[in-house]
């Protein structure tokens, strides 16, 4: 049986996984953006601070959700402490939500990736597809998100064990 605190713990950990995925996405985007126009070391330091903040915040959400729950008092003021789900424990719920994140990543990026790949193959013949040129870096990022979504679905058991590992 899942308690309200377990449910909040689950949601906070999933938010951390989501931030961790977007940390990699933002890192690739920012590096490619600044590689063309890096004017000073201050911009690189700002880039590293930004990515470091995202990484630390996502790891904090994944590995210390109880501190967030107690700080925000999320488990207080409920009449009933139990959440009723038939045959669903914390690990199964976490696994289902990780699969959901993977499916969402695949669905969000699949069509753009397919159209961009077709456009890249037809570029030498027609120049564009549907009047739009697709940048190679964006196509690679969309393909990477599809790959991350697939890996989340495929390895959800290992990710669940990593996230729920007791100290």
C-alpha cells in the first residue's frame, strides 16, 4: 500500500529524472550554441554553472526527496494517509512512470526526427521538404531524445533499483 508521502516521493524523484534528461539535452544545446560564438571565458563559466546547477538540482530531487517533503510539509494535513491502488507498490509505480516518461520522449520527438531525416536524404535533390530546412544538430538531438526514451523503457527496472536504493 502506498502512503501519501510515498506518492510525493515518487513524483519528486520522477521530476528529478526529467530534469536529469533535460540536463543532457541542455548541455548539448548550449555547447553547440556557444561553440560557434564563444567570445569569452565568462560565457563558458556561465555555461558550466548553469549545467552544474541543473545536475545538482536533479540529483537532489532524485536522492533526497524526503528532505523536500519535510521542508514543504507535503505529508501533513491529510485525513487519510493511505492511497488505494490494487497490487501496486512504490517500485511498480516508479517503473510505470519511468516508462511513461520514455513514451512521452519518443512521441514528442519522433515525427520531427522522421521528417528531418527524410529532408536530409532529399536535400541533395530538392533542397527542402515542405519548404523547411532542418538543422543537423537539432535532428541529432531529437534522435538522442528518442534513444533516451527507448533506453528508459528498456532499462526501467535498473533505473527503478538505482532510484530506490536504500542508504
